C-alpha cells in the first residue's frame, strides 16, 4: 500500500503551468523556468513532449544530442515493458497482462506522448474489472486532457467517469471527480456550477495530483465572488476554516475577498489590480481575464448601488478611489448593455439607482403571487355563491 502511495502520478501538471508562463510575454525569471522545465524533461526522458511542445518555443532550438540520448533510453525501456506484456500473455493471467498494459500507458504518459498514452489506457481499461481501477484509469486520462488543454477529451472522459460512478465507486474518487469536473467547468466559463462543486468538496479536498490546495482555494474564492451571493460568500468563504487556513498563501487574496464582502470599495479596487495579475498568469483563467474583470466590477457596483436610491457621482467615485469620469464611463457601459438598472443625471451628476437585492426581488414576487391567489379565490367564491 505504501508503495502505491509513493508512486508518482503523471502527467506533471506543474510542467504545463510553467510552459504557459514561458509562452507569456510578461514572464518573469524566464531563464530559471527554462532550466526547471528542461531538467524535468531530461529526468523523465520526455522526448515526444520536448519535440512537439517545447521546441522551438518556448525552449528554443532542439538539442539533437539530447534527443538521441532520450530516444535510446525510451526505446530500451519500452522494449522491456513489451517483453513483460508478452510474457504475461503467454505464461501468466489477465491481472499480469493488465498490469503490463498500465505500465506501458504510464510510460507514454510520463514521456508526454498524448495519443499513445490515451490508447494505452484504453487497452488497460478493457482488461480492468473493478470500478475503482476503471475510475483511476479515466481520471488519469482527464489529467492528460488538462495537461494538453484538450477540453473535448476532458468533457468526454468526465461523462464516462460519471457512468462508472453510477455502478459504484468510493467516496474519495467521487470527491476527486468533483474537482476534475469543476476545473473543466471553470475552463468553459460555467463558473457558478464550478464554484458549487468546489465549495462542496473544500472540506475534504484530496485531488493534489491535479491542483495544489493553495491554487484550489484561489479558484474557489475567485469563482464564488464572481457567481454567488453574499450569504454563500459569508458562510463558505469568509467564515470557512479551510479557506482561511490557506488563503494567505496567495498575496492579496484575503484582502480582496474581505474588502468586497465588507464593502470597503477603495481597498477592493487596490487589491483588484494584483488579483487581475494572478488571474492573467493562471493557465486556466488567463483566457477569461477580461470577462472576470468586467463581471467583478459589475458585482461591486451592484452591491454599492443596492444601498441607495440616489447617490452623487462624485461620492461613488470617491468610495471606489477612482475619478468621476471613470465611474461615469463604467456605469454608462453597464447601463447601455442592460447590466445595471439605474440612470445618470448628467446635469446634477446624480446616479438614480433601481438596484435591489435578492430579498427585495423575492418579496415583490411573493406579493405578486399573493395578489394573483386572492383574485382567484374571489372568483371562486363568487362562483360558489351563485
């Protein structure tokens, strides 16, 4: 059991993150990152990944001597694995054949040969009997999909995993799948669904092979602030011991969360700048950075305006620590797109707000439904009197 726990899991997700950073124009410590990536490639003999994904960009021209060295090592290792598989087919049972097929798939996974690894795991899957083993197989393929940014493959394998879970599966694998699905939903910008999954699994998080807990907390905070209401933020973030135990590991994240929740808008805008940098640097969230910036500002404006019937443009600008012209342009953009229900009096420089919180909307809806019910009861009473 201890040997299984110490067995390294591939692919190495951190390698894909470093490659993403190297491909960015604003990469800091570029030479250090290049050296770290190349060290992993050499250690794991990742010839296919080196040729296809690292050369010529971001590492530069391929080292032919290194390629020859890795090819020789890989050919020798693969020959030994094939020999074991053939021996198992001829002299041993299905369990040994399956173990050999898994070893072959793990080899291709380690060296970064995506297609061969996926086919290898499919071959091993067909020889696997238990639900747990099949789920481990599928979860590995999902990690390969995330490693190579193959969103279609990730979605397909997540659906396969759900089918297998319907036949059984333990608590830990169910929790892992929630994290995997949450990452996929985050990639596809279904942020409310992703936040719900992340918040659900936060107290029992174990998917460290896919994402570090520090980064998991970062994703959870960002997605929850963007897509959830204040009661959830208070209960699941601000008062969560799991979140508070790790949130300080990401600079500015706790200040950003608390300044938004406690309506300290000037501080919110100051820390927002640093959080945007963190989102822009993240491999999963970088493509959604502009959307995140816009929605997060909209949420803050809505939260502020919900407390007022009218407010001076200058007062709102002062509260957020920005100029009147900036707030004017921001609100005008959101009003014209139908995102904010308020008006701007340019002469008096006053914002007339019609924003309301969810409780007010629920109250109005209950009153409407109550009036409708009373009207129907009156009609029914008239019919019965006749």
